[in-house]
C-alpha cells in the first residue's frame, strides 16, 4: 500500500477509481478520512436505541477472508461516549506532554496523540474478559482497561499513587486485562500469543489483541508468534498500528511489503481505516467474532498517524515534513471526525461537544493536581513487588554489595 493512502489528498477520488494491485490482493485505495461514514435513515429519539451507519466503501481491505460488513450499529449514547473518551485521552496526553517539557516527567514518554481512534474504537468492541497488550503508546489503554487518568499521570511523575506505585513509569502500566506497555520492539507479540494460548487452554470465549507498530513488523519473533498462533488456532488478533513511521524511518524504507495485513501467510488479514473510530469498532468486533468462533488468529492493520515523534525525544520532523503533519491534523483528525458525525447527524451541537471537551480538560487538570500532591515512593518500597508476595528469597542485594534486605 502506498503512503498516499494515509494522506488522502484531493485527488483521492481519481486514485480510488484506478485499479491498483497491492501485494497481489487489492485493487483500491484505503479510505483514511475520519468522517467518511454516512447515517442510514433517521436518528432515533432515545439515546440507547440503535441506528445504522454505512462506512465508506473503501474502509477495509481483506486478505484470505471477506471484509467486515460496512454497516455499523450504534446508538447516540455510544457515539457520545466515544467522543468523550477520545477527548479525554487527548487531553491526558497533552498534559503529559506539558509535564514532560516542564521536566516533571523524566525518562521515556510516548504519546498517542493522533491515534486515539484505535484504542477507543477497540475498547468499544471488546470487554474486560478480553486481553490487550501493546508497546509504547499505552496510556489510553491503561485508562480504558480499568485504570485512571490520575493513576497514569502519577505513574509518569513517579508518585506512589501511580498505577505501578510510581516504580514503573511510561510503558510499565498494567491492569488485570491489560498487559502493558512494553519497551522492547516486538517483544509483546509472542507474549500476546501466550495469553491467547491461556485463553484457549482455559476454554474461555475471549480474545487477545497483541499490538505492535509498523516499525516492529519485521521482527523475527512476530513471525514466530504468527506461526504458533496459526498452528494452534489461538484466539489472537495481531494488530499492526501502521502510522507510517518507526523511530526515524518510514515504513517504505524499512519494509519490503507495507501491506502489513497480508504478512501472516496462512493467517487472514484485514486492513482498516484507523482514523475513523467507527471503522476501528467494526474491525475489532469482526476480529473478536472471528477469533472466538474458533477460526484461529487474524492480522489486523490500522492505518493511522501519530502527530508527535516516536517518543518525546524524537522531534518527529526529520523523516517527514511539517507540512505532512499539519495536513493530517487539519484534514484527518480522528476526534474532529467523530465531532463532525455528532454535529451533522444532530446528536450534539457545537456547544455541547465543546462542553464535553471542557469537562475532559477539567478532569485532566484535576488529575494532574492530585497526582502532583502524591509523594514519590519511599526507598523501602523498592524492595516490594520484585517477587510475588510470599515467594521472596531469604535476602536480596540492593544497589551496592553492602545494601542487603532480609525478608
Ligand atoms: C529490540 C529493539 N530494537 C530497537 C529498539 C529501539 N526502538 C524503539 S521504538 C523503535 C521503532 C518503533 O517503530 P513503531 O513500532 O512503528 O513505533 P511508533 O511508530 O508507534 O513510534 C525502535 C527501533 C527497541 N526498543 N527494541
Ligand atoms: Mg510506527
């Protein structure tokens, strides 16, 4: 797939009409607009009453399987929830950005600004019995999978109210249904297959979403995990968040095949618009049904875009132009996309969406205040959580040879 896909320039119409072959399986460009879906019929009165939306014809590409249906069922309440969650996630990440720049957050920090539709859309299609594991961009999942904004921010600040008691930091945040946050490129993918193995072994009708970036897609362990998952038909969805770049390199420069959804060999794949939250929802719903009905694993590629660099220490402008970033922000922003749906379909007016944004900002500000009030963990706390409680060895060495803790 070409990079032009994500840019969806003015000539997208002409390109779509052209017959193109990508990896021998595709003939059309993928839609990457955040607001290309259409309301079917009229809107119901009640907030919890279902209505239907038609996704753009080019929302999905598929490999060795039929694509998901283009008809999505949703409700007004769900649409408002999606918008609220996405604005909250962005406000949280913006606060992290500011705290990092103020040198209050130290070490690594990766922000998901631009990619909010992926985490929020996925969460809307799965439940707490399903499992998610990801790499660096983990803050939204940590909140959506049972954590709190305060818990994430306090963790990044290294405070004891943090989700890992201030001892982990970014990428080291977990909940019972979220296995982190992982910093070694690709390493979480086989772990995800292992979690899916446990789900199959225990006979649970649940699924694991093992996420990785385009920059991790050439790792050998990704293919080893694919192999075992298909061999044993594990309920594992391998999710490639294709934001077009790794850490300083474009996917085109690093990958001989940038159609990441076709890379599973015998494993079917779906490529989906990762900027439209409804497309993400539909793709994840499809993936959950596919894997939990015993069909084995699936590769799911979301075409998305991050506005910032790989991490706070990457300006993100040495391997792509400022113009490109600006164009993506102004024409394909995921939050703006759902706001357009809410406004155009008459679910919320402009003032109401603004109020939601204001509430998200206030919630994050409150979380930052509370997180800052929390103290760093005392030194004695560093002896805890190394071993599972009750399984500690008789003693443990500290930073120096004479620093010994007897349990
Ligand atoms: C095994 C390993 N090699 C290299 C690195 C350094 N590194 C960190 S991120 C990254 C590229 C990540 O690209 P991608 O997965 O596309 O991430 P994103 O676009 O979300 O930033 C690299 C090479 C690492 N963390 N682990
Ligand atoms: Mg990437």
